[in-house]
């Protein structure tokens, strides 16, 4: 049986309430950026194309014959870039979600 998104947030809120109070937005981001995001990108052509390009680039990098120190430098640069991209994506998601909530609220006021 497929659970409604609202039920998931109610359950998350109850689990978290005993430990720390988390804003609903934080719970929403956590829930939606895991399984739901994985399912969405698995069907996204742009993402799948980028993933193929990444695989090709890593294959070329492995064949480059870098020594251990050079490999660590490249790894750190790639990791920092990934971390930056992930933080940017999270901020963009939060902003979009916040904008959607505001829009919904404004539309309800106008009706």
C-alpha cells in the first residue's frame, strides 16, 4: 500500500518530536531528497546523460596514470565540487519548496 506524503510527515514529526523539534520544512527536505529524488533522477534523461559523461571522464582519469599524490589532489577537487553542487541543490530545493508554500498560501488568501 502506498503511503500518502502527509502521513509520512506526520510519522516523521512524531519520531523527531521526542528528541528535537525539527521544522516541517526540514522533515520535508529529508524525506523528499532520498527515495523520491532517487526515483526521479532514475527517469531523468538529463541526469542519466550527465551520469554517462561522468563515467567516461572517470575512465579517462583512471587511464591517465596519475601517481598517488596526484590522484588525491584530483579526488579532493572532485569531492569539493560535488559537495558544493549538493549544497547548491539542497538550497535550490528549499527555496523552491518555500516559494511553493508561499504561492499556495497567497492563492488561498485570494480565493
